[in-house]
């Protein structure tokens, strides 16, 4: 009977760890989505007027907006992960404001 009880405890522990991982992933997704709302939708809106004309020329074309979306998505998820670590350290409950 003892191995069965230990097996059940281990299963409950794994379930709790899995739930924690899901909660962490959801928190990071929510935070990344929140951060993405602060970025312009297109590269044209993001591009600084101080760019060199040749650099500015690189910002046009079909692939440029796709690359921009990937870029800001990576930035948002990177920051969301850092914010998660910070909120764990400071014991915040909600995504930072």
C-alpha cells in the first residue's frame, strides 16, 4: 500500500508543477501581449526620421514588416520573461504596469 501512496503523492506533485508551468506561460503570454500594444503596428510608424537614407530604404518592402513583427515579438517576450522573474522576486501577482 505504501508504494501506491507515494505514487499518488508524486503524481500530485507533478500535477502541481505542471499547473505552475502553465500559469507561468500564461502570465508571460499576457505580459508580452500587453507590451506589444505599445509598439506601432507597422515598421513605417516605428522608423525614426534620424535614420540614414540607405538604412531607411531597408525598411520598405514586403519582408520588412514581417521582420519588424518578429523583432518586436522577440523583444516583448524577452521583456515579459524578465518581468516574470522580477514579479516572482518581488511577489507581484499581476503583470507590471
